[in-house]
């Protein structure tokens, strides 16, 4: 897949060596996230997820945030709908907090793009294919993100999610500080296997072994 022999692009899909895939890019990110905010997306079956990161220089990041705050403040004054005012004020509060972290704490701002390659392994067609795509979008939307289909942009999407690290989809980039980037946790193992305990069953193929007398930072 790094050096394919044959590539063909349609308006909504890509064929690499005869294997069909659909390439999506995250267009909107949530304003706030929890720890391990990425693991559900990175663990979608038959899907490759690529996160491209590029650090901003500190003075450029601060200048960019100052400009965004001025624009949002102007938009907030002209907003007449309550929902729009709340949205703008929340965004301003978030940017002010981010600017404070950049100036006072050891934080770095990254330019982040998130790309999805969904492989159509079973060769789904028609309604089955549409339902498959809806399932992928639903999983991502439930995490607070919004996907774009990359209609007629499958080639730049493939370039951006390849190993070359060249990203030509920078119009979908979002500035995210290093603490949130570090909290992505692409892979999480939630099984419980205490060294001395009782086997209560299994979950996702892993045994659940619990020591009811164990005490640590999580069990007090």
C-alpha cells in the first residue's frame, strides 16, 4: 500500500490495486475533549486513521490566537440569536484559556488534521454501502467530530494520509495544544486482570480477573 501498482480515483472512492476505499477528513472538532478522546475512532474496524501534526512557532501561535479573538469578539457583538451568542462566547473563553496556557505554561500549539481511510473489504454495494458509511459517520459524530466526504478530492486525501507526511488538506487543519494532543490515546485496553484475583468472566475476548482486596489510586 506504500507503493501501489495501480490507482484509480472516482468522485467518492479510491481503488488501490483493485481494493476500494473511502477517504474522509475531519472538518469540525469539539471545543473540549476528555482523556482518550481518539481511541473509539482509531479502533473502527477496517479503517485507517492518520493524525498529521505540525508544531507552530510560539510567536506565530500567539499572533494567530489574537487575530481569532478579535474576529470572534466582533462577531459576538453582531450576533442576535441567543444560541449564536453562547457559541461565540464559549469559543472566546476557550481561546483565552489556550492563549493563557501558551504564554504562562509549557504548552505548544499544533496544526492537526485527522484523516480516515475506510476499506470496503466485503465489496458492499448500493444500500449496504450507504449503511456502512453511515455507521462510520455515526461513530465519529458521537465523539463530537464532523466528517467531510472529500467529494472530488479523493486524490489529495490519499496524499495526505500516506506515509509521506505531506498534507495537502490544510484547509481542514485545527490548532490544538499539546495537552489535548497527548490525551488522544489511540489504543486503550480496558480489561481488568489483577495478579491475584477471581475470574468473573470475559469481555472482548479478555478474561476479567478481579482482586477485591486490592487497593491503589483507582480503588480506595
